[in-house]
């Protein structure tokens, strides 16, 4: 009987068949159960030995059933895992995947530099008045300096700001020194559009005002920015130039290795200088000095990434936009 | 401003450093060097000759047989130039000479384009053997003029090798800033260099004969507007011989990029660049009774200028005029801009009157702009010419004309106005260090200022009075003088420091960095469009009509400012028609009644592209879900109210409420609008920013289990979920923790016109478990409210 049972158990290939065998041998009316019940009919002296043998068989059958069950479960899991196997080399579902505009990436990086240097970030309107864009910045009416900034005038006498500098005036009108601010923003020039000129572009402007801010502080700020953006030890250069709202004025350049030519050269970045006394007068500041500098963000995006045409920034071709990935 | 290096030597002598060092110095002085041009000299094999004879060749309509001589022997040359006349001194390119600009009759001169030189050969033309060619300035590669042969003054040595007379040279091109009108001349550039180098400056007007104003010269000045013309001088010269200029003068003008005309005009142009003072030579015959007038024009008055254009004057224009002989006055030039054509120097001019004046920069600037003229005179006047220069400049012109065109300068001179008083500026030498952090010793500061033409008087300890020269009207305050000292000393000596400052920057996000990052992470690509657009572009997208218009737009499609971000996004979507799907956003400003910052979003194509298995199409609930996710990231609630909005599908559009405030719109693009852009099913949203963010506040997590009940309600399809939710939530009582729909069904199993919404209610008591009896009670209230509203419970 035992051999038959063990054979049947080993042959059971489903959990259901195994359950049937359990019932057949161990159930209430099962073979072994019946045999245990039948022990009572045996003589007293045989009963003990026979009982021991039946229990032995029962244990063996139970163990066999348990082992077989575990084996079948293992095999079942194995089969299920096998069924669930996927071809991981098939492509994943196409989820929408976003990204930031290259100009945003470059601006963010610049703002990281300036906020780490303790500057406040401020923004302002794009549609401006003559007062903020020119007059309060010491551009006299009818002065050729205005020609350098071909202006989009509106029919109601306002203008699209030609630089981020109006925010110097707006900020100083509503805040007291000392402070350090940086103003990123969109600006506009009514120029013929070509590969290097756009009618709209972005600038970043820094303004620092305090009791005694010097040109050395200006130079130091530019050097810090250059080091953070282009790497430690980047050389910078100041040269005299003219902007109505600074005196003395300077244009600044950084020395860098041109990614295409591989040559070390000066990259003219922007204008800077000490805030002109007339600008302080326009906002009612006294007994302070300050520096300001500003530059075009497109230039910092175009040159290092080797983008041949500035117009690419505004053409909205996702094949172009999505090339600039990596961080948010 | 072009600065021939060799010419600079005349001002600075041996003190002028080599070219490369000079370029560095100029850059360091703020006279930014744009480039250095290497101009070639005259080609080899070209000699100075006289034309002895010139006669038409039979059978040709324009060719001439000329006989030319180099002073030793004569030779025959065929020439087609109208100015190849007997008596002209010109240049013969002998056979074998290589001409850089030949055969480039159109466009720019050959030398600019690196054209291959053409070798001159002996050849027979119309039966005449031509021993070389008479060449134009363009063919010789000297300056841009191809309409005749080059001609020279009589003092040019016959037979001379032109290459010796006209060697190659270097010309520095400066990009001047608008404040430095004084540097718009050789003298001004040289003065800066001299001050920097501490070298003496040779002033070409030094010792010039200024003329005697008391001596009668037969000329009369009538200045009707002394405000616009504070200084006017007129100097007569009789017996001039108008003709070609000497080689040195032509060469100077060519190096400046000018075309030599005749010796008188060339001198006035030369002095414009030499001293920065424009002047004009009138034919003495043009001045009725020797009277030269300066007055405002009469509206509608006309004058033909040297550029051969007739302009109609405006009554604000300032003109040079002369009596018309009939009691009136006629304009003969536009003051400070350009002289008149008919009254200027001509070939037969014998006597001239040289007008040198100072004009109000604003008057000149407005005239030039009004008539769209850009001239060497006007750009100097509008930037500012030394108001005290006219007398000396007049003397310089007169003496140079006499030198190159002969004649006799009148002893007398006619003048109006007086020298402008010099401006004095209080200056503290200590402020140089205060503002620039550079230590410049006082004697050095003084030497720089004096080198620039300032007079320095020491009034006391750290108190100077600096008298500014009349040509430096950009110097008016102490800071201007600090800059002068600083740029002379050199910005390269400025240190670098970081100021100690008590300033704690407030943390805010004016560039909407967080919003941009969230949208990008939620799958959207950022784009940037122009703020300029057109009325048609706005109308096409059904966006609000423009409220801000540009007065001089770059075209009608850029004539107004955008009122919405949607038109730009739609254009971008149309542009990207090849992309499988699009999820775009833009952060930007729109210009309605006020300027407003917004974020615009656009979705098109599948939200999930399944590629090789089913994906997920875009629909309203996906994009609403995106905005809900965005709201959740801000810690606020987002709500949509159905609305019929311009440009949107009337049944799939909503006003968006953010944290209880209306912020914008969301919906499916109206199919008609979509068709205009060639777009399939497209969704757009536009929200005003900054979007409110909830203040973070800690809340204890609810630990009690909730009791859940489901209920399906059958209601007319016009009843919105929001209405139903409001009804049942109100009835469910205060312990309702959440209420979400989990199935929405319309179809065969429900009556037409009705819809089944299955709702999942969750109830929770903050402190204890709810009993079934309690929850069943709440649900009975819900069900009776539903039935009272006339809806059914679906079982």
C-alpha cells in the first residue's frame, strides 16, 4: 500500500491531483485513516505494533505529500515567472518628455552663480516708458547714444525696452542701498534680423550699490562670474567705453578657448561701469557709489554650444529645442 | 573712423609706437579697434604719363587713340574713357603689369574680393596697336571708381613709377562711441595717444593765417538763427585751378575710403577727417553779391544736393542760402549735412568761398534723419564738433587749397559769433582712488589731463579746478575726469575685490524657475516665441485683438504685441507637424490693457505613444489631469467650469480656477481653428502667473480607517459631475472624507439622455471607527437627496 501511495504522490502533476491523493489516503475515509480505525479490531498485543507501523506509513505519506506539494508549487511559480517573461529589448512606451529651452538653462546657470554670490533676482516689464529706458538712465533726448539702441516705439509713445537697465531705476526707486541685484530679461532692438542679430533677445544685468563700491569691486564681480561660468582662473578684461548711465564706463571680455577654432581669444561680453551720478540723482540716492554690468545671454548660449544661427532660439523646432537636455 | 597709421606719424613723429602696439594702446584708451586694413599700393609697371593727343577711332563709338608720354618717349594707347583728354596727367599700365581690379567692372573693387590680377598685354584694337592701358582707379586697385582713368595734379613727376608714389599702407578702423565726437578726426585720435604716451602733439593748424576780420573781403554773412548756427566763417580764395589732386592727397582720401574728386573738394574732405571740422567750398559766383545766409528753410522749399537728389525742405531744416537776386533767398545747401549741387566747385571755378561753421548738433541730427542722409559732415556735427574750431579749420582749408590748387587766400575773413567760454570742473584727485581703487600719483593725473587739453589749477589740498577744452563737451563732472585719468592710466591696473555688504537677498522666483521645471518634468518642452505678431495672426487663433501697436514695425506680421501665448504655440505646433505628438509650454508676457505674465500650454497627438502596443490618446481629462498634477505640486486645488470660449471647442472648454481664483482657460482647440493650422485634435491652456502656492502646514495623518460605500446615480446627462457632487456631498454629512467617481456610463444599459455616474464615498471619524449602522444612515441621506432631485439610484 505504501509503495503505491508514494508512487501515486510522485506521479501527481497538479495540486488538485495531490489533494485527491491526500483525501484518498489521509481523509476521513482515507485508506490510512481506515486502517487506523481498524486497529481496534486487532488483538490488544498486536494493536500497539500495528498502530506504530500505520503511523509510520502515515508520516511517510504526509511527508511525501508535503514535499510533492512544495515541488509542484515551485514548478507552478517557475512556470508563471516564465509566462511573465518580457522582451526587455522592446522599446518602452512613448511618454511625453519635456525639457527647458536652452536660454532658460543658460539663464538658470547664471542665476545660480549670482544667487550664490548673494544677489537678489528681480524682473520687470518689457513694455517700458522713455523715462525708465532712457531719460532716467542719462540718455538726453536727441542724443546719438539713442541711435545705438534702435528702439521699437509703440503708437501710444511707449517702447519695448532696449536693455534690462530700466530695472536699475525701478529697483532703486523702491529700495534702499546697500543691495546686490541681478536682472535677467527679454529686450528688443529694431535691427535687421540675421544669423547674429535678433529683434528680441535676452540680457542679464547686475547692479550693486553701497557706501563705497569701486571699479575693483566691478572687476571682482566679473571675475567671479567668469570663474563660476567658465572655470577657475578665467582671465577677464576691462576696456574704456561709453554708456550714458555709467561713468567711468567699461566693456568687458573674457578669455576663453573657442570651441571650434581651439584658439584662446577674447570674447566681448558686455558693458559695465560705475553708476552715473545722474542716475543716482534721478532716483534720489546720495552719498553712494555703485557698479552695473550687463550682457547678452544668447551670446553665452550660441558660442559654447556652437549654434550657427541666433534665430534657432525662436523658431520652435522641437528637433532643435530637444537637443539641449541634461538638467532642469 | 579710419585712421591711416602713416598719417598718425605726422601728429606724433617717432613717439608713435609700432602698429601692433598702437592698436593695443587705442583699445586700452577706449578707442576700440575694429580691424586693421592692409591696403595694397599701386601695382608695379605703372608709370605717370601725360596724354599728348586723343582722337576718336573710326568705326568705334567710344574708343580713342591716344598718344602718351612718360617724359622720355611717346607711345600709342587705345583708351575708352571719356576723361582721356589731351593734357591730362594719368597712369599708364605697361605691358606685363598686373592690375588687381581689372575686369571687375561691376560691384566692389577687385582688391576687396581677392580677384585674380589681370596681366596687361600689347594688343591691336580697331587696327591700333595699344602699348598698354590707361587705367581707372578701380583697375589699379586704389579706390572705388571705374568710370574714368585716374588723373593726377601737374606736380606729379612724369615717368615716375606709381608704385613708388603710392605704396601699400595699414589703416586702423576704429569703432567710436557716441560720446567721443572729439576723436572723430586724426587730430583727436592722435591727441589721446599723445596724452597716453606723454609725447608732444603736432597740431596742423598751428601758426595758420587766421585772416583779418576787419579787412573787407567782399563777403557778407547773414545768420538769421544764431542759436542753430553760433559760429560762421567764410574765407575767399581767388584764382584757383580746379583739377585733380596730388597723389599724396588722393592716397589719403583713398585710405579713408573716400573717392577723390577735385583738389578743392578733396581738401575740404581731407580737413573734415584731419581736424574733425566739416567745411564746404562754394563757387564765389553762386553767392549773390558775396552774401552767404544761414536761415531756417521755408516749408516746401527745394534744393538739389551734391548727391544729385532734390529734396523738399521742412521749416525746421537749417539751410545755407544766398539772395536770389529778386529780393528773396534761395537755399544752396543743407546746413551741416550736404552742400548744394549747382553752387559748389566746378571745373571752371575760379574763385571760391570756404564756409566753415558750427551748428547745433540737434538741428543737424534732425535734418539728416528727416531726409535720410548720412554724411561725414552730419555724423561729426551730431556727435559734436569743437565749437571754437571753425576759424582755425578755415585757415587750414584755405592754406591747403592754395597749396594744391593755387590761387590766393584773401587777407580778410568774414565771421560771426565768438569762442565758447571754457567749462571748469572741480576735481579731487583722491576720488580717482575712491572710485577706481587705482593709486595714480597726482603729477601723473595732472599730466594726463593736460595732455588731453585741460588746464589744471590747484586751488588747495585735494581741490583742483580743471578747465575742459572746447572739444571735450563730454567732460562736465568730476566722474568724467576720473574716467579720463583711469583710461589714460589703464584699466588693466584695476584690482579685483568683493565688497563686504550687509544684504540678505530675499528668495523669490521672478523667472518662474520652479514652474518651468515642473512643466518640463511633467513632459512639456519649453519654447519661446516672439512678442511681436500681426493682427491676422491673432485673428487666426481667435485671440483678443491687439491693444499695443508698434509705430515702425518690421512687417505686418510683426506689427503688434501678442495678447495671448496661444497663437505662438499654435504656429509652433503647425511648424512641428512632423512630430508624433507635442506637449509644449511657454512662459512669457502678453500685452492687453496691462502687461501680464502667463504660461501657455499645448498638447497634440497621443499622450502615450504605445509604439508596438496600444497607447493613450490625448483627451481633455489627460490635460486636465496634468494641470491638476501641477496644482497638486503647488499644494492647491484646481477647478474647471464649463465655458464657451473664443477659439475653443464649445463643448470642451473651461475656465480654470486655481486655489479659488480664476487664472485662465483650458480646452480643446475649436476644430475650425485647428484646421487653419493643419492640426489634428489639439488642446491648449493659458494661465496667468505667478500661480499661487499654498503655505506648507503640517497636518497629523488620519489614523482611523475609513468606511467605503459605492453608489451609482442615474441623472440627465446635462447634470454635471460638479452639480452631482455638490448635491451628494452636502447630503453625506460632515464625516465624508472623499468622494470620487469611479465609473461614468452612457449607453444601451441606461435610458437615452441619461448617464450613470458611479461614486465612491469614504467616511471617516477622526477619533474612532464608524459603525455600519452610522454609515448606512449617511448613505440613506444621500440616496434620498438623489431621489428628491429627481435622479435614480442605479442598482
